[in-house]
C-alpha cells in the first residue's frame, strides 16, 4: 500500500511538472510578443512626437518668415518715404535740387540709350528779394507758390518741375525740338509776368527769366545745368535792357 501511494504521488508530481513546463512554454512567447508590441507602441509614440515636433518647428519657421517679410516691407516703405521727403521741397511740394538732379540724370540715361529728345529750362524769379524785404517772407512764399502753379499749368504731366534753390526753378521737358523748347520758355516767362499780388494795399508783380539747354546723347547733369543757367543770365540781362 505504501509503495502504491508513493508511486501515485510521484506520478502526480511529474504530471504537475509537465503541466508547469508546458504552461511556461506557452506563456514564454506571449510575454516576448507583449514586450515587442510595447516596443513598437513606444516607437510609434516617439515617431509621432518627432513628427509633431517637426510640424511645430516648420509652423514656427513659417510664422517667423512671415513676420520678417512684414518687417522688411515696412522698412522698405519707410526708406522710400524718407527718400521722397529728402527730395521734396516742403513749401512748394515739388522736387528740390537733389530730387530734380536725380530725375535729370535718369532722363539723360534714357536719352543716351534710346536717342530720345528733351530740353531743360532754368527760370530765375525777378524781384523776389524786394518783395521779401518790403512785405516779409510770407509774401515771398505766396509769390513762389503762385509761380509754381503757373509753371505747372504750362507743362505736361510727363514733364518734371523742380526748385533748384531760393528763387530758381527748373523744368525738364520731353520730346520737343529746340524751337518748341524756346517757345515754351517764352510762354513760361509770359505766364509768370502776368501774375499780380496785393500786399498791404500795394499791387505787386514778379517775373522770371528763362534759359534753355537742349538735351543730347552727349549731355551730362552738371554740364547741361550750367548751360541752361548761363542762358538764363543772358536772358535776364536782355530783359533788364528791354525794361
């Protein structure tokens, strides 16, 4: 009887060990698969995080680029505004000498390249100093504004009017012959001569003397301004003699 019980117990233990081993074999691959699945999930999360990070960085870069472009546009607009103000006569709202010379240089380059035609008229206002001395600079400013209006009425939109300084003005005219340019200079003198003003009960008139220089492919800014200026002084002497 004892031998049978021991044999039965031994058989039972062996059976349990076989079941345990079988269970271990069955459960082993399962745990490895679970670890592998977890690793894959972790990899997926990392990939998602990296993609999200890259997307955030790309979005941030685009936002930065847009901001920088907007800043650049504002800076360029401000530069253009400052350049325009530095080349404009604040009193008369026309080009000052710097702005006019820039336009003249550009026009001469065009004439040289395309063999176009043009003329420069320089006008010097007569009797402005006595007006300033007798009635003040506010009266002189009123005269200058009226003269600019008279000049602007006589020229085309494509022509350029500038103030070279003080009581001296210049007009850049396109596509006309020397005869037409001299006729235009005479018309400008006549228009300014017709202007009359009332200051402190006194009727006051000004006047202007005009000199002409023809623009050619051989002209340069300094030379053509000097030529028109010398012609203007010759004309001023003629007008004094005529009066």
